[in-house]
DNA sequence: TTGTAAGCGTTATCAA
DNA sequence: TTGATAACGCTTACAA
């Protein structure tokens, strides 16, 4: 059923039907009622595709996440979908699985589908593709990870501070052999965390040793592998800072396999307070970030842009250290 | 940039451009190359909205989940997105948050956006809206929860068996005071689990007592409340079967607050093996379900339908009991 | 206040 | 093999 069917039935023009539905105040009360009544009775459903083509607006926001199974990103998606839906927008979701090629495909797709805006929280995207967005003046917000584009709204955590909080805590407990399982070098958030870690050690006059610096890819398996290597060292670290929750899950696996007691033999600080961190054995000390708030903010910035806001904003959220029971002073030798 | 711009530049008609891109074999090799070359150089991006309007096909699949933060659903979404993307489909995601009204809004939205098909894993939807889908012959697959519609593809777990496995395990350990924290009565999966629980108790000649049957809404808070009530009983249960992972998280919270020792004072079996279940203290005994496989299957059934498959399939997956350390024989009095 | 008609960017039919 | 043109279902000048 289309407007023209309805129009025939009502003996009015399609324009009137359209107006009655989209801008009711521009239609005489009597006709308006007549139209709306028939629309209700017939169960007519607007064709949003046709409308989008005509208005050049899909009211759809795209989101690319790097790993939808990571609770950090589910929380983001939830928040984004929430503000989208309540503002009459829909969400096209793409999962890059921490893989740059998937991300390119996704980006391509979203551009073709004419999304009104994009929330981007994924890997080292193809900058050229992202620039296409800008050329088409499709607003973009970088979330959690910075693409490096100019004049882009950005929502991030103060990762440097987060890492510093974690490291400081370890240092204050008396740890000297402090290791890090960092994220991949091409991601801004990983780099900043590593940076905060190093600076804090330096300011405590501890030399951050190369053998205590491992790199993963933010996924579980890599955390496990990195932990294995660390634990196999002749003098293994007495504390590890793991730079995201997925790698922490992997690290825990390795640690349990070796029957290492946390925190007696090894202190552990994680990044991002996934729910399981508090249920874990022992409950994990972590740097927590306000995930839902970040997602919400990102969506709001995007909507703001779509409503004409000119300037790009950068919002920095504050991490918090949540001390639980995976950290303790090091064993004396 | 549009076909007509390209056409002008190339001195061909828009029809030729369209053909060169969509059905290259229908165009003379020479012109084809010429067209493709210009398309590449100009960085032209197809407008999928216009195409959708003309072809009456959006190649978009909608998914309504009841709680995206629940790892069960993130796994589903991941799997669905995966097979969608590799088949040239996009995914419009809606999060109902276990709320029927949100679900209606979402459904409305997805219909207007002309999704090619819908994967439905949410609450007791409005059957009338779902019927609209059928009238428009938009294929629908029920995942995890059955809507009650006829001739609909369905992917479910054998919930009855799952609950039986869990209950049997408890009974075999010698528990007589076995409680359940069930999901809401209006959800098919909740009902079936409760059913399996009751039948198993009966077959073990244990009367399932009303005071040991609590209902939640599959969300964390309700699990916590239900556990509180159970634990406040004059003779509390010696074992609880919690019918989903979110409510388990809540229950755990209540249990820890009361400093009840699991499994010494209380045995616990959960439903769905979220990752945290194995990291929990103690690691949780759970009924596990092959979540990703279920999501994948659902997407495949949907694509099958879109490719012309006539008959509705029902696929039933098998749960497995994973025994960890939250269950033990009851304390002797 | 309403109607007419053009137009959004594709695809598909038909003719050349 | 290619081109002219209608059509998909809406919105919006502009005219009546």
C-alpha cells in the first residue's frame, strides 16, 4: 500500500496524505482526521526508503565496533542504540573483529547505505575511506580510539591517567618488577596506556624493562600468550598491568594453568571493569571507565552535529581505580 | 556524484553505467572497461537507498534482542553480523531491554525501513505487528524464544533438557530442598526451563514447593531480589537453579552479601556459560548452549528463506552440563 | 487549504 | 550492445 492508494480511497492528492502524516498542522483539521483515520484502519506503514531517497536523509547512524563480544563495546552499542531510538534514528551495526579489512568493508557498506552519521570505535581504519565521509559531510565521532582525522568529534578516556593510576598503585605497593601487556601499537588508546605506564615507572625511578613489555592485540588469546611469555621468564614480574579486559581473561587463564596464586605470587591490574572482574577469583583490581556514559555522549555529539552544530568537540572521561583483591605487596625474597 | 554525472563524462547513458556495475557481462568489454575505469578514478559510491527503492530490496536484516549487554545476545549478534556481512547484507540492531514497548517501536521501525528479514529474539512481542511481517512476506526467524506464530523458522535450545540436566545433577548430589529462580512466565524459554525443572524433581519424587519457586525477569536485579527472598526463608534451599546468566550475577551478589559459602552451604547451577562463569569464585556449574552456532544458524535460515526456500525449519540445539565447583552434596544437618 | 508535477538515484523494459 | 524512458514511493515548490 502506498500514498497513491490511500489518496484514491480518500479522494485527495498524495501530497495531502503526505502532509497529513508529516506536517499535520498544514492540513485542515477535517481532512487531517479523515486521512489519519484511513491510515490507521488500513494499517498503512510508511516506506522509509522512499522517504529517505526523497529527503536525502536516512536517519540511520552507523557504528563500527572492533569486538561486539567485548562487554566494553556491548555497553557502548546499548547506549548508542538507546539515544538513537529515542530520537527516531536506527543503528546499523558492523563488527570489525579487530581486523582492518572487515572494517574497510563495513565502512564502504555504511557509506553506500547513506548513513546520516558514524560512530567509529575500531582499529586503524583506512583514512582515505574516512575522508570520503568528510567529503560527503557525514559527521563522524571517534570513540575510544582516535583515527587521527582533523575536525572530528572525539570521546575518549584519559588513558594516560588510567594507566598511571594502575601503575602508581602497583608501585605504591612496593613492586619493582612491573610488567605490562599492552595493546597493539597502531591503536591510539593502546599507545597512550603504554605511555602512562612508562612515565609512571620512570617517575618512580624504576626502569621499565623491555622483557617486561609485551604486546597483544586486545583479544583473549594474545593475552594468554603474552602472560605465558612473562611467566616463563627467569625472573618473572611480580605484578602485571593488563591493558584491556579481553587480554586479562586470557592472562588469567595462563596464570591459573601455572597455579600461580594471585595476589600472593603475582599482582594483577586490569583495564575496564567488565562485570566478571568483580566476580572473578580473586576479584580484580581494575581501572574502570564509564562505558555507557561514553556511548551516550558519542551518540549525543553525533546528533548535535546532525542538528547543525559546527564545531568538533573532544570529550575526555575520567577513569577510576577500583581496588579489589588481585593486588598486594610483593613477596619478600 | 550520480550515474548521470558519470554517464555525461563517458558519453554513454545511465543505463549503460548501471549495467556495467551491476551486470558487467551484459556490456561490451571495451565500454565496460571505460566505465569501470572512470568509476574507480572518481571514487564513485553507489547510492544503496536509490537502488533499494528501485529493486524493492534493502539487503538488510533486522535483529531485535532483548538485552544486548547479555553475553548470550552479543554472541548471537556477532554471529548474525558475520554471516550477514559475508553475504552482502547489513544488520539493523534494536535493543528491547526486556521491554515490550521498546520492542514494538523497534518492530515498527524495522518494518518501515523495509528490512529483508528479521531475527527475533526478544520478549512477548505484539503478535499483530509480527503478522504484518508475514503479510508483507518478510521472513522471520524466532531465536531462543518462540513468538507463537505459525510457519516461522525457529532456532532454539532444548530448554527442557537443559533444565533437566541441571536439576538431575543437583538431585544426584543428594539435594532435596531445590529452588529455582525462573524467568518470566510470558517467555517460552522460561516456561520450558521451569517445566524441565519440575518434571525432573517429580521423577525423583521430590515435591517442588511453591516457596522454592521464584520468578525474575531475566535481568540482574530480579535475580538478586529472588535470591534474597529464598535465603530469607526459615528453611532456605540447599541448592538453586538459576535460569539465566544475568539473574545468576544478581543472585551471586545477594549470596556474597550474606557471606554464604558456595558450594558448602549452597549449591548453584546457572544457565548459559557466559565467560565470567568460569572465572567466578567458585567457577560456576552451568548448562551451556552453543550461542554462536545458534546465531549463525538463524542467519543462515533467514538467508535461505530470502533465496526462495519455502518451508519453515525448526532447529533444536543441545545443551550441555558443565560441572565446575559451585555444586556439591548438601551439608548434613 | 489543496492539487499538480518534478525530482531523489537507481533499475528494467522496450526499441533502436 | 546501447539508449530513452518509465517506474520505485515519497516530499515539496509552486500554482490554483
